[in-house]
């Protein structure tokens, strides 16, 4: 991605984790959304680039929490459906005379 930015492409909104254990000792992982923009000289050549990073760790944690809640609710519905089937037992057949 950096290479393509150097070649002149812009990238907006790429989400990626940043493992801070490579930088700090406490091993926290942050989620960033990054935007890359090439800087051009008067001849249109890329001479540098700007990177803007936004910390979206809290948003990702909330998203994960919601996904876990959905999974838990789905599992509960499946369990409940199974319990309902078992509680009904075999269906009685009645013959009309």
C-alpha cells in the first residue's frame, strides 16, 4: 500500500490492527483507520506522502461485543427450539371412529 501511495495512489479508510507490543512492552493492540495521500511537486512527481491515522479501537471492541451478543442470542434460540421439540414428545395419532 505504501508503495502504491508513493506511485501516486490515495487510499482512504483502510482498517488494520496495530500491535503495540512491537513498540511498547505492554502488548496492547490498537485498531487504526488509515488514509494515505501522495504529495506532489510542481511537475506532478510524488515527493512525499501524508498518512492520517484514527484510533478506532473502541469502535472495534464495541463491534465485537455486538457480534458476541448476536451469537449468544442465536445459540439461545437454537437451544430453546430444541427444548420445545423435546417437550412436545412424539405426536399422538388419533383415529376417528
